[in-house]
C-alpha cells in the first residue's frame, strides 16, 4: 500500500523536471536569438561578379 508521503515527493520531482525543462528551453531560445541573422541581411541581393565573368 502506498504511503501518503510518496505523493508530494513524486509531484516535487515532476516540478523540478518541469523547471529544468523550461530553463533548457529558455537557454535554447536565447542562444537561437543571439545567433539569428536578420532577414534584411539574408535577402539582400548582392551581384556575384565572379559568376558573370565565367559566361
């Protein structure tokens, strides 16, 4: 038979796991934001003169 003291321990462990999961998610989001390249820089058309010389 389960002891009533086991119930809070399981939920406490789940709370810790959820907090760690959220912290990891926030770290990943912060890292992605730091490495993000603005769309203006990726969509800017830059002529490639090397390609034109080859033709």
